[in-house]
C-alpha cells in the first residue's frame, strides 16, 4: 500500500486539512530555540472534549448552563506550536464558549493523552500521526467475505492497538454470507475478543462491549462499518458506499467524529483507512502488551526481534516448556511481529 489509485505516494503528500496530529519523531539538528516568554496560565480555561476536527476547526463538547452538554467551535492557539488536536483529546478553552453561531473559542491546553491510536503513512515515513486520543478500545471492523478480509491490515490494526494502549476487538461482518471461524481461529492464540455480525444480528452482544467506553471503529471500505455505525447511532447518517465489481469498497466517511451511543458510551467513526504504517512501532512495543510473553522475553539478548529467525530468542524454549496453547500464542504473536517494518500483499 502507501499509494492511492491515480495519486502520488502517501509519504510525499502534505494535506493541510488532515484531522490527524503529525508529530516529527526525528529530532531537529538545530535543536529547539530557547523560550523568551512566559506562557499564560489560562486559569479560567474551560475543560472540553474534542468530538470532531475539520479543516483546522474543532468541535469541542463543554458543560453548558446547568451542566447540559454544549458544542463549541474552536481553533488551536498559536502558542501550542506544532501540537495538533485530534478527536478524543481532552482540552481547555478560552474565549467565547457560548456555542452561539459564528463564535470561536481557542484551545490553549491539550491534556496528557492516556492512549493514542497512531500510524505513519508508510513504513519509511518518519512522521507519526495520532489518529484518535484517549480511546479505551479499537474495534476493527472486517467482513468475512465480499470483500475478503485483508489479513495484513488486520494484523497491523492489532499492532497499532497494542502499541497505543488500546484493547482490540474484532467485529466480523457479513457472517450471513460466510463463516467467521477462519478469522476466529487465526487470532485465537492472542485471546482477541470478537463479535460476529450480520445485518440481521441483534446489536446486544456488541453494545455490551461498547457500554461506558470510548471506542474507535476502523475498517477498510466496503466492510460495512458505516452501516454498523448507523445501526448503533440512529440519526448518525454516515454515508454508505457500495462494493465495486473488483471487490473493493468506495470510501464514504470523510472525517473522524465522536458519536454518543443511546445507552451510554461513545464511538469514534474514522474515515476509510487504507493502511497502517508502523514505522513508530518496535517489536518490544508489541511484546510488552502480553505480560506472560514479556516476562519470558526478559532473557532474550538485546535487540532481539523475537522472531523464529532470531537464533538466540528464548521464546521458543518458553513455548516448548508449556502447554500446546503456548506455542499457538507465540505463533500468533509472531504473525503480528512480521507486520512490523514490512509491507506485503493485503497490507
């Protein structure tokens, strides 16, 4: 991946309308300039939650009169420098926070993020982009057929979840057309929770996993993500596309947006994401998400990639010393490790 049809490589694009927070991870050779001014404390700033970002304007939810939620349009203050704002950010605002038409507040503080779903344009891009902040879980929506599941994309989504501190959940759609068992078997060793779905399947099982949590929904085009969002949040009116004759869907949603579930909790619907570059992720980031494996990997030599090709990796001995399920867990984990730093069919 890394290239849209008819367009230049993603790593060479610069979209000023991006709803993602671009962060340079390579330090500047010139260093940072010393600050000559003391920043204002903004003690009167109002707390809020970013629910949408569009072309440099943020929609922020604040407590209005009487505690009722109120949506305010805001822009990022210049004093924040290059720190971008994404959906899910907890921020503080100054200025006009009345929410009246044609008013504009300023975001002056971005609170520390507890989790972050990040990606790079491709595996060579030095710029990581925060897609969503402070979410509890990543719901990876994939169809079991029509289109066929992109296994590499699924692996990379799981890696991004583990590296960002999010709990992954697989939502398997179109199970009325084919069995979800092959996908369930593929990730059984990782203990990834999964919910099979079809157009007729009641939402109860999925809603139970979303209740009281902030969840991010990601999925490639044509898998039924927008259809699912419209079922979860009646009145969301997320655009729905069709699957083309070559088995690929058309992108329909254009920007990330946070939506309230009627029974509690929130979901963040994201645009159709074609790829997850993992230039910012290391093998240690993935292994650290599995306590039992991470404990065993302490005895690996420095720089071990924890793959079958690493001659001094101790994880094989660890797997052989345990029950058969331990070997299955290691093999499943290594499939994820293979997704770090390489691209191939299905990515």
